[in-house]
C-alpha cells in the first residue's frame, strides 16, 4: 500500500473529510450497588477475629519453638 492510497480524500476547501460515524447511543443501565458500610459491631467482630488469629499463630509458633528446644536439649 502506497502513501497515496492511505491519504483520505479532501473536500473542496482543503479540509480532510471526516470518516462517516454513527452517533453513539446512550444505554440505560442500573446504578452500581454501593459497598455496605461497616457498623460498629462488624468492626468489633473483625478486630476480635484478627486478634484470635494472631494469638493462635503465636501460640503455634511458641509450641514449635518449645519442641525444637526440647529436641535439641536446651530444656
């Protein structure tokens, strides 16, 4: 394809002819759902869950450390 084939036709005034374009159509769609807000009870429950997870993780790591210390003979 040569450069002359790629150049669009122009009108009499010398301006480029715009490509024919179908106007866009607006569509009615439902509004997105808002994220639910956290209540005080939900925040307290999430904090308690996080605290329990951290506590149980540290308890498990402490048990592993105690097992290693016993196996090595440090205790």
